[in-house]
C-alpha cells in the first residue's frame, strides 16, 4: 500500500509516516505500530491544518526546527491517550495501605516524609484515588507527612487534573459516602473534587525516558506507573525502568498496570507477591 488516505486534502505517505514515527519515538519513547496508523494520521493532519501548513513535509520541517518546542508539546498532547477512572485496579491501593506502607514506615522515623509518585498522572483520577485511599483506609495517615507528586508528558492532561472536575462515569466505582465527602456536584452533571485535595498534590511535566528530566525526581517510597510502559518498545521500557529505579528509595515499591511485567523489562527489581497484588521492589541493597 503506497499511501493511507483520509477524508482530507492532506495525505501522509508510508515514507512520511515512517519518518514521523521514528522522530516521535526518539522524542518520547513511544512507538506507534501499523494498527495505530489511522489514529496517528488523523491527529497529524489536525495539527498540520492547525498550524497553517498545507502538507506533511512543510509541517515536519516546522516541527523539528521550531525553537520553543511548543508544537511538539501540542502534538504529544494530541497523540497520548488518557483513559482512566477513580479506584481503577483498587487491589493495588489495598496493597498500598495493608502491605507496602507498613514496611516503609518500619524503616522511617516520624520526622521523615513518605513520598508517592504517580506517573503518568493522566487526567488525575489515579492520583486523587491515592490521596482518598490514604485518608479513608490507612489508619496511620495522621501520624505521617505524605507528599504526592503527579507527573505526565501531556500538559493538557495535567491542566485537567489540576481543575479536578469529573463526569459521573469517572466516579462509578467510588462509594457514595466517598463522593459526598470529597466531591461537590456541579450544575452540568459533573463533580469537582475538594480544593484541599487539589492543593495537596504537586503537578509536574516530565518525560520518563529522559534521564536529564528525571534527575530531579528522587527519594520516592511508592511509585504508581500504570499502563504507560505498554506504549514503549523494549529499549524505552528499559530506560524508563532504570529512571524509576533511580528515583526510588531502597526498599521502595513500584506498581504497574495489570498487563505489564517488570520482570520482562529489567532484573533490577525484586518481585513481591502480596495477597492483594504483585508489585516490584527496589532492593534494600543496591544491585547495580
């Protein structure tokens, strides 16, 4: 097949798609396979038109040499998919309060921070789920200072997360008493999470495969990195795993999505099989 045509006056050839795919991979670690071709073409054409270009060639030159990097960020926002809801894969939150946190606090004194990193933050459901779960189900929450950092490469998603406004569908797995306690209903059928929870989170933009960008992320005790590595190839997954490892304290835990396995990516983490979930732990003594 020589070209992929859409209902548009702009087309993207196979050669152009390959050039773009390699460029986007170098910048983000995300490799789009042929099954995502229609989606990528459609979003690319939207950005070509939005920037006033008439063809892929001119747009691609503009994209690569734009000094501010603003258009690359716009494109990343357009091509990253965010689909989540509150208390998704709740068994990991149960494991957090029942197994992981008791181990972590046993190695700390009362003046130490407990640091949790949610990456990608997506539109915020996961990170607020972490905060709510700690407040509702961890008996020790009043005894410790907890810091939650939420990061994403997609700045649009971060802005949505900061606003904290969600549809009824996003809240479908939350108990009614939790909704009443932490959410305010809006006139349009949406719900806004409490300002106290929003202000308790630090939001940052980061590319997980960029070693320079991740250098300032250190000292985490628990990392939620769910359903992100599935978008990477083996080389990018390995880099991401190493960057996560460096960001974690000895003995810290990382939770992946249900279809992801750290064991197939890197041997640097230990497998921990708890009754609630399988998670991965940075050894108390460095292996590397």
